[in-house]
C-alpha cells in the first residue's frame, strides 16, 4: 500500500495523545492508592491533558488531508454498525471531549465525591472521567487498528498483532511523552513514568518484532492463477490495459525499492525501540534535562517510520492485475 | 431476488478494448458528471475507468495461449467494500444486487478501494470521490430505449458477444445457462466475496482422427482392400500402354 503521510501523522499523533492521557490517569490512580506522592498542584494533570488534547486535535486535523471531500467528513459517523472507520470517527471526538473535561476538572478543582470505597478511598468526578477516558482510549486503539486488521486479504494487517501493536506503540510514545513532560513539571514522577515507558516500549518492540516474523512467513493466498482463474503454473501479464498511470497503479504500491523497505525496517527498529529504550534507561537512572524529551522525539520519528513500513509492507492482491505496462 | 451480472467469455474475447471505450464514453456522458480524463494527449494520460482489458500469456513458448481478460467491478454478492464505508455512500441495491457509490455522500477516504481485492474501484482524480462500474444502471432501466438496448454499454459494444448480461439468480437466464453449460467461474474465490460476474474459461476444440477413419472401416463393400496394389518397381499402366 502507498503510505499516505496524513494517515501516518493521524495514527501516530492520536496514539501519543491516548498514551499520554493513560499515563496521566495511571499517575492519578497510583496517587489515590498512596503508591505515589500526589503531584504538587494540578498543573501536571491540567497541562498534561492539554498536551494530550493537542496531539489528538493534531491527529484529527491530519486526517482531513486524507479525504478527497473533507467538507463532507461529518457524514462518516453514519455507519458505525459495520465500519471500524466510522467507529473511530465517533470515539476520537468522544475521547477528546473527556480529555478536555478531565483537564478542566483538575484545573478548576471540581472534584465532587461520587462514591467512597470500603477502604476509605474517595472516588471523585476526575476519577470517573479518567475511567471513561481510559475505556475510550483503549476503544480508540481498537478502532484504529481494526480499520486495518479487518481486511482479510491484506494479510500483513489481518492479525490480532496489529491491535496489540497499535495499543503498545501508542502507549509507549504516550508514556515517553509523559516522562518527558513530568521531568519538566513534576520531577518526582519522572522515574515512575520513565520506568513504565521503558516497559511498554520493550513490550511494543517484542510484539512488533513478532509481527515482522509473522509477516515474513506469509505465503500469498491470491495468485495470478486465482486472480484470472486459469490453472497453469506459468502466467505472465503482457499488458495491464493502459500505458499511463491510474489510481490502481498509484494507490496500492509504495513506489520504492526493496532495499529502501528493508532499511526503513532497521531504521524504525532502532529509532522507535532501541534508541528510546537506551535514552529512557538513562533518563530513569540520572535525569539530565532533555534526555527524555529527546527520547520522545526520536521515538516519535521512529514510529512515523514504523507506520510507513506498516503500510508499505502490506501487499494488496489487486497488484496482481497491474504488473506490466505494454 | 435478482442479481444482475456480466458473464465474460474468455474463449471469445479478442482483446479489442471496444468495451473499455464504450464504457468510458457512456459513463462520461451520464447524469453523474464526466469521468476524469486528464492529459489525454499528453505524456502521462490518466483518469478514471470502470473497465479495462488486460492481456496475459499462459504457458511457455511455443505452447502459449494469449488470454485477453476484461476486468470491471464484479458486483459481489458479499461485497467487502460496502460494510467498511463510513458514510453509507457505498451500497448494494436490494432490488438487483448492483453495487453503487452515492457520489454526493462519498468523502473520498479510499477505504472501500482498500477493501476490494480486485482493484475494481478508482478515485476520480477530478471529482475526488470513489467511482466504479454501475452496470450502466442509468441505461438498463431506461424505458425510452428499445428492450434490446437495455444492456450495459460494454455488452452492446462487444463485437464478438463475449459479454453476456442478465440475472444470475434466474436459472433460465442466458447468464445462468452460460455459467452452467460452460463451467463459469468466479475470481479469487478464496476471499468469500461471491462475485456475481463470472468468467467462462478458454475451451479447446480438439480434432481426433481415429484409425478406422483412415482405413475406411465403415466401407461395407471393403472395396479399398480388394483393389490391386502394384509394387512401386512394377511398370505402371502408362508404361505398357500407348493410349
């Protein structure tokens, strides 16, 4: 498939936004349980929510550049019963609203106690918003990944690993962002967040490598034989029916050589996983200012490369029909 | 239930592209607006087409067959492109099974084209919406046309009648009979899309000459065997006779 830069930006930006929100709420849950010192003031949650919101809005804006008719984008919420894309279109604004309210509630100190647990821990409105936001954030990971994983003949995508990867890679970049953010506004949380970012990045690396191994072993189900229905081991296309380009020759191929594809794979394995893991470990042990921020920037660039590879590697069966110009 | 479809006879198609040009002509002149035709005389012409004829070589020289393969939307009975559409612009008509795009609802997200394993959908580069074969829905129901012309433009144009049109759910229709009688098959059956369009395979017309046909075993008087067969060295009648 041809990687469209707007979709690369959309999926990586909202992934980081979702992950950042999950990190903020994780800190709040740990603080409520008394496992972490509560961050001083509300700047951490409120400003953190603002950053998460900016990432989500950035992703939403990027998505419009993928559309031929962006002015009709509102229509895309209609078919949520059948379309994962439609579900994503609903869940993304819902998450944005909850992240906004979560930040505002923390900023305004609006914390009416809704319930009290038997252990004496008070459940206030921000916790309720956080729980709803967490559900929505995971739902959004599911929707985004299922857009790709639900297409059975794009076999590189049609795997539960796609959902695991989108969740873990979004979570990893979000927690790395949270660690970088905390090193600025709440240094006492930096080690906690950098530790989790390290763990999630490591898990993300494992699941992404698992999907690379899976995809390298795929054997195509569709062949020229099934494409035109002729049983013969040697079939060669002599003409695709036209000599200029068409949508079919542009949309479904990345247009680069196999060497580029292979080098992008190694680039993203290094920049999305290896280098950020080293920087996170460095930031976890001692924290020179900027190390964690660098970890996020490197990881985000690496995830852009990862997403490019994700698209480029997917081999659409329609390409069988477009192999020879003559 | 009706499921309109094309049946394309690969044994008859000569690859003349008449269906391609007539399709483009009909669909660029219709009420839905022109199909893009960019730089038609330039270096790199492009545009939207609903139908293409491709050419494949089967086998190894000298035992090869050239197969011309017309390709358009197959109007699948279980179309994977329809449920993925976020706006409902892509739909399959209950009445006749034609898969259509509502050009006024389409947002041009291209997702349906990703979901089609056959590459049957093309974004119109000018209108920025998804387009595809309509089975000439604006022609086949046109009451002002004589009954014999209520067929898709490609079917009307085919000089060798390689394209048949009809209802594959009606067992007596010309397309159902053609599929039954000539082993019609569907493309990429592995994805369970159940394409409505079918293809008829190449058929060989072999000639068998049996021994008894050479020896005239069916000659009841056995005249052949009774006639004298002089050796080549013996004089012929011409040698001994002066006429």
